[in-house]
C-alpha cells in the first residue's frame, strides 16, 4: 500500500499541487506556444475548486497528451483549449486544432490516444475525438 501511494504521488504532476488545475494548464499552454510557435488560445470558465484529485490529474494529463499530439502530428497554425465546469463534480475539456487531421478509425494503436481514453474511463468520463483529414482535430473530454 505504501508503495502504491508513493507511486501515485510520483504520478501526480507537481504543477497541480502548486497552483491548481487552471494555473497548471495555463503554464502548459504558454510553454506549448513558446516551444512550437503555434498560436494557442485558452478559455477558462469558472474554476476547478470542486474537482477531486483523480479528476484533476485526468484532465491535466489528457490536455498534456492532446497538446503533445498537436505539436508532433497536426502541423497546425492555431489551437484552442477550453475548460468549463459541469455539474457538481465535473469538468469539460476541449482541445481543437486547425491542422491536418487524421482518420480516427485507423489510429487505435497509439499509446497516446488509448491512454487518454483509458484515463477518461477510470474517472467515469468520456473522450470523444473528431478529426477530419485537412480539417483539424477536436479532442473533447467530459468528466461528470
Ligand atoms: N492532433 C492531431 N493531428 C493530426 N494527427 C493526429 C493528432 N493526434 C493524433 N494524430 C494521429 O494519431 C496517431 C495516434 O496518436 P497517439 O497519440 O495515439 O500516438 P503517437 O502520438 O503517434 O505516439 P505516442 O504513443 O507517443 O502518443 C498519431 O500517430 C497521428 O498520426
Ligand atoms: Mg501521442
């Protein structure tokens, strides 16, 4: 049990402890823009005070992987990241890029997309990816 707790703490990004989810995502988006030159817009509604630790980590890690995919694969000019509280415990995240898109049907084997879906499932959430070749990609997470 102690070992598990130690592992869980290691997996929790320190940025979340320091300033909370919104501020951690804000830093992440700024760093993303600075490193890639892609114009990133951030829309934050309300706050994340009602979110428990597991949901917080899931939202943060999914945003991180979605942005990593934009940087590596999308060839995008712009990306928009949105966070919006839903219900008593929940949060919605959207990461949309205007890049090259891909065929989601054939992309099931990547660790990133599967990992995002698994993280969403573990906190009772849903991950929805809509991508159109040459028409950009939208990753949406809804955690109730
Ligand atoms: N935003 C995006 N724009 C264009 N293509 C994407 C985007 N996100 C994912 N893809 C495509 O889907 C594939 C699978 O993505 P996934 O994150 O699962 O794997 P990966 O990024 O290739 O590797 P990793 O396991 O390190 O994440 C990518 O290789 C890429 O072809
Ligand atoms: Mg990836």
